C-alpha cells in the first residue's frame, strides 16, 4: 500500500474516530446543562449541516491550491475542535466546537480527490475502498474507545481524539506530498461560490443520475443510523449494550468488505456490476429489517448484508463519478457530492423519526427499502446508457520516493 495513501486514509480515520468517540456521548455531555432531547438532536444535526456548507468549498479550494494544504488544515482543525469539546463549559461553546468539528471533518472529498489524482482508473476503486475501510474502522475504534474511556470522565475521549488528530497532522506535514500538479489546477478567476460545486456536478449528464442515487442511498442509511436504536428498543427491548454490538458488527463487516472483499471482487466484476449489486443488497436488507418481528438475531445477518452492500456500492459509485467528472473538476464534483450527502444526513434522521412516530417502527425501513430500490433502478438504467464522451481523467501516481 502506498504510504501517501495511508496518510490520507488516516486523516479520514481520525475524523471518524473523533465522531465515533464523541457522538454517542453527546447526550451525556449535554445533560450537564440541559435535559432537552431536542438540544441533543440539534447539535447532532449541526455537524452534518456544517459539512453541507463547508465540503463543497473545500473540494473546490483543493482544485485551486492543491490537496495537501486543505488536508492539513482539516487535520489541525479537527484537533482544535476535539480539544474545544473537551474544554467546553456551556452549550454555546459546545455548539461552536461541534460546528468546527463538522467543518474540519469535511475532508472526505479532498481525500477522494487525492486518491483520484494518484491512481489509474484501474486501481482507483481499491484506493477509494481504503478510505471506506478507514471510515468504518474509525467509527468502530472511536465508539469502543469512547465507551471505555468515558468511565474516567466525559472530557477524556475528546481530549484523546485531539491528541491523535494533532499527531497525525504533524506527521502529514512532514511526510505528505502534493498530488495535484500546478498545470492541472483550476485557475479561473470567478469568485468561489458555496453551491458552485453542486451546480458543476449536476451539469454533467452522465454524473447527475448517479448523484441522485447517492442521495437516496444516504437518506436511507442516515435514517437507519439515527433510528435503529429506537427500533430495537421498541421491538425487542434492547439496551445500549446490544445496540453498540450491532453497530460494531456493521462496522467490522464494512471494513472487511472495503479492505478485503472489494479487492477480490473488483477485478472479476468491475465497477458497474459491484455498484448495482451493492445497491440491490442494501435495498433487500432494508426491506427485510422492517419485516423482522420476533427473532432479533436476524438483525445481525441483515446488518452484514447492509454493510457488504454499502461497502461495495459506495467506493465503486464514487470511482465512476470521479472518472466521469474529468480533468480539473474532480474536487469540485466530489465536493458537490459530499454536500448532497451532508444534506441527506440532515433529511434522513428527521424523516425517519417522523415516520417512526407517525406510522410505527416498521415504516422507516420499508420506506428506506423503497428509496434504495429506486436508487438501484436509477443506477442500473444509467449504466445501460451509452456514454457520449469519455472525459480524460488526470492521474499521476506518486511514488514513495517522492518527498
């Protein structure tokens, strides 16, 4: 594995480890000042809302000034955000720290663009799968560490996350080279606009339907993340321990899929088949979860199906979108995609919560399965259409010997 790719993946891992450390503890942190559950939900949405605002800007900025400075800014920003959470003594300061964490944690499109810059199309999906594995491992490790360390004080987990992020930032400052040559950077003189990457991405006909599918996928998955504990508590009487085990189980299978299974299947099946098959797996798993009535153990194989499906679909869809974006627009298009994902992370929990309260615990999963089935149909239909023009994709692999 290219050590530069490992550094980039570690930036994603640090972001998700901090998220995994802090978010499960957020209700207990807020309890010091307020017992209002709405405040907890509002702070959780603030993270995704901040990413919605910042991710497109960072993606476009990396097209203009390079990937390295933006990644370093995110790493140092994450360290400051986690330290601020550990030291916060009011809800106002906590909200500011979480907003900073969301902004600094918006590095995924830049990390994806770095991988796209330094890999050939044949190896790009594997590189993006590495980012997906870091994403999953960060959530697993963060949740486990947060649960263990919180018994020594609620400030300990975010303080540890700050130390890890700072160490990673310092190492990346020394060891991470730039991936985007100056002659491939976007040097237009227009003023950077917040929604410009979204507009740019949506103007590409071969990318637009795939972005729509990505939005549907993330609405369903974000709704599941926020709603599954309520579902298992209402349906099976599960407590925090059982739900934590389920989340860890999902994370492990996601990491196995993206770091191992994807490497085996990709040379055999390619991007399009894996993307379509992964979406189909996710849709089926969602629909079956809504039908589980008594045998709670069935949630574990269904969770594995969901993790495998997402582990196959997300990196392959991202790879296809990056290839169809073309030279000089990968950062902007991936930043626009990340903005749409952040919007889905806001819409999913709100809509699934409404469906749960209004129509019962089964409804969110049946609706989510329907959304994913629609996304699968969109993906399959798109892949069946001829591509009018194959846009060139810049790739200049960075050798380990380069500084």
